[in-house]
């Protein structure tokens, strides 16, 4: 896993590293409460990456969470725990589908939580990490997303899966290396949808789309709106529209042109390894 396996993602400390719940346990508890007729619901992980990883992953887990090892004890129990504590009271209500008014500090906290979560989730697959050390440092020290992130929130009336993550990565023509430098992530947490997109390549080539602060189906929280925003928005997103909503911010129907060749080369490498793998 490289440097992230030895040092904290956020502060660079050599440890001790802990198991960070990128989707916090308190969120899992709220989601379990939303599952009807089950004292202890069963949860499954389905991780697919369209050929960017050698094998898609599917397995059962004990809780509605995503665990990543690579955050030090100081960060985990310090600023990250503090941020989770600030957002928990009113994010709990949003996950349950209850109405909430977000003032400017709450918008910034929600945006910081969203960016922190997204850059932590990146380390599930280190070959597609986009955030730079200075981005993670900004979230840690200043409690806000990088300037190239955009964060908005939407609402699900009902859903088939209480926890759902949809991530896309892209590579601009000006990317400094062969990896991706732009992304779009949509998180479904019960009735709450949180979408984060951006990256250092988001404004070059074919830039990722940006939307107004208040539109029918979403509310912008980063950059924050200088007044209270009332959630949920007027229009809900159904499960049948989840993928389309996730892709709204991307200017391409499939891969970004620069990423398509990289993805194809990775798939060829994986296929070559499969051909030469010994059989039982």
C-alpha cells in the first residue's frame, strides 16, 4: 500500500495506526435502526471498480461501516472524533429523513466531514488516490475542504440499500502523472445523499460541472451558502436515479478520455496475469 500503510494519511505520523471507520459506527447504528423487522440486520460489502482493481470484492460484514487502516491514534481520537461529534446530532436527523436547517458553521462542518470521509475512503484502493498531502492537511488543521472540492446534499425518499457509495475517478489532460486527478463520490446514508466532487484536475481540459447553490434536487454546502439552507430539497432522488445523479457532475458518459487508455492498460495487465496464473 506504500506510504499510507506506514504513515497516517492525515498527519504523516508513523503511528501507532488504527482501524479508522471511514463511515463512523454511529452512522451504522442509525442505519440499523432504519432497517425494519430485524434486531441485527446483515450487511454485505460489494466493491466494484470497473477493472481498476484485480478482483471485485464481495463479503459479509458485521456492521454498516467501511474500515480503513492508516489513521494514527492521535488523529482518530482527536480532530476526527471532534468533527464526528459536531455533525452527529443533526446528521442523524438527516439520515432519518427529518427536516433540518443548516447554518453556515454547520454547512462547513458537513462539508469538512464529507471531504474527510472521501479522502479516507480513497485508501481502499491506493492506486487511485487523488487527494494530495496538502489537501488532507487542510482538512485536519483548518476543518474545511480544499478549494477544489464541491459538496452538495440531496434526499432519498426510499431506498433498497441503506448505505451506498458510488465513486468515479477521472484523469485530466494536464495530470502530472498517469493516475487520476479528479473524482466524483456520492454517498447514500439512509435518506441523506452527500456528494463530493473535484480534485486538482477538475478545472482543466473538460472541467467537472458546477451547480448553483440551491437547485430543485440538491443544496450546496461547500462553498457554503451565506444563509441557512433548509433540507431536504424540494425534489427527492429515487434509487432508480441514483447512478444518473452521481454522474451529473461529470462531463463524460463513461471514462474521461485520458483515463480510458489507463483503465484499458490496467485491464490488459490483469488479463495477462490471469492467463499465466497456474491452475490447480
